[in-house]
C-alpha cells in the first residue's frame, strides 16, 4: 500500500480497535480522572474551609466558583493553542500547571491566596478537558468513537467518588491542606504522556506537516499490527477530504462562526452554559447543603459519595446508548431526567429526616447528570473540523465554565431566600432549557466520520 495516496483519516478509520487504542484511551482517561478529582474535591472540602476561615455563604460561593473562572480562561486559550501548535504539548503543560496549583493550594494561609491558587488550578483543568476530547476523537475510528469518549467522561464520576472517599478517610485525620498536597502527586503522570501519546496525525496533516503525519501514522500502524498479532491491515476506504488550513492563532475562532458551523456553535454553547450552570450550582454545594440541613461533616461527605455512585451506571448506560440511539436523543433524555430528579431531590432535602428519599432521588439525579456529561463530551468535538476542533470544544467548555462560575455564586445567594427546594428547582429549570435547545437545534452525528461531519468534498 502506498501510504502517501491515503489521508490520515482514511488510514486511521480503517484500523481495527486494538490493545494500542485501549492503552491510549487509558492514559488520556486517567489524566481526565486526576483532573476530575481536583475539581470535585471542593465539593467535599468546602464545608471545612468555610468553617476554618469563617466564610459567609456568598464568600464560600466565590471560593467554589474560583476554579471555574480559571477554567474559562484555560479552555478558551487551550483550544486555539492546540489548533495552532498541536494537541500533545498543550495537553502536557495543562497537567503540569494543575499539579503545581494543587500543591500551592495546600500552602494557602488565607482565603485570598486559596482563591488565587484555585484560579490557577482551574486554568490547568480548563486546558486539559477540551484537548482530551479532541485527541481521543481524532485517534479512535468512527464506529467506536462515541463509546470511547463517553467512557472517558465516565472517569469524571469515578474521580468524584474517589475525591469523596479520599476526603472521607483523610479529612478527619490530616485536614484539607494535606489533601490538596496528595492531589498534586499525579502531575508526574505527564512523563507517561510524553512517551506514549502521539500527536494527532489528523492535526499534523491539516497543518501542512504531511511527512510528520505519515511518520506518526506508520508508528501507530506498527503498534496496531503488534497488538493484533498480524502483519496485514484492512485497505483504507476513500473519505471526504478537507483543505489544508494551517491558519493563524485566530483563524479557528473565525471558522467556528462561519456559516457552516454558526448554528452548531450557538447550539452547543447554549447547552454547555445551561447544563453546567445547573450542575455546578447543585453539586459544588451538595455536601455543604447537607451540613446546613443538620448532617455532620463526615455524614454529609458519606451521603455525597453515596449519591455520586449513581453516576457510574449513568455514564456506562450513556456510553452504550450514544452508539445505539444517537447523541441527540440521549442528550435530551439525560438532561430532562437529571432536571426531574434534581427537582425531587430538592424537595426531599427539605425533609432532612427522610434519608431514604434523599439518597434515592440523589442517586437517580447523578445517574442522569453524569450520563449527560458523557454525551456532551462525545458530541462537542464531532461538530467541528480538525482545523478548529480544539477551539470549538475549548470555547464550548469555556462558555460552560461561565455557567459553572455563576452556578455556585447563584446558589450562595438564592439559598438564604428560597432554601434547598428553590435551589434545586432552579437547577432543574436550567437542565430543561438545555434539553430544549438540543431538541430544536441539534444535529445527529452517530456513525459518521469527523470528515463527513465537517462537510468535506469526497476525494477523487
């Protein structure tokens, strides 16, 4: 086979799923897991930090929102950087930054320093999330792409549960500063990424670096052959091709607002904003709200972890359904289901003595909401071409992080007025709005290659 005749997409799409693909998936997913632990940890530590520093609910909301402010900056910049300079270097530096920031959080002696370090942590995490989406979507063939990206997102509820377990056992013993110190250790994971994760051949090719793309593809093909224990691979099939677009730093941003992608951009930005406004408005305060209802710190952490376990079957179900039913219907169902359960959870939380109702509705709420996360991370990178995929994913995430930033702040302001019932009703409304936007304006992407979804012309 003359490899130069075929595009990077044609060579990647014809590869059978192998152990090599699964190794790439595990490495990227573990980076996602560690990031998620850092982000989720504030849910479990907020009550203790609030007590130590004597914070008001509004100040606590500002602290909970600080990392999301950083994520807005990180997600906005990382997408454009990755589309201009490559996925791999941006991915590596994002992990270095959040590891350093987590260490600095452990040294904070006042609330101002802690807020600053959480902002730095947020920048690192905001950089990592959209790049992980783009890298995995560009390396996994279309027939399994949705399932693998949805499973990657499943490492977020696993990270959330791990954060809760860690805080449950360590918080009474070592305090919140040492927990942040422990979370800085996984930053050494960047060394693994440097040696095992390739640069995206799709990105190299569209950037006009065809020889480098061919060299990376040959290494990938060799590893797939070794993993499968065979010498021959299937012949590539012709796919739509897009023009090479090296561009400048801002060309990808212009592309996502071009006539072809404008509606997709408005749709996915709206969904990310309302979904994350609702989600983080609720989950960032989950443990603290339980403490407000009369539960002790350890009890509130225990019930928050227990409730979060519902997210594990939720993302597994979503990972299966996105390839069976499609992205659009699963997104709508998970958003509506999460909204309905959030409303019921808020009503049950009012009656603090009814623990069974509280846990039951909480489990179902997290089942749907973590399923929603799996669909969003699958769906978003599929809407854009390789030349603007990281930018499109990054800005969608950034707009979502604005919702994340506002969510805890709104909760801190609304809670004293409406109580828990009003807070969770507001969250339910946000999910309903997001579901309506997907239903009215979303497109289906299941089973199509990234090049087909990008509107490329079929090669001769």
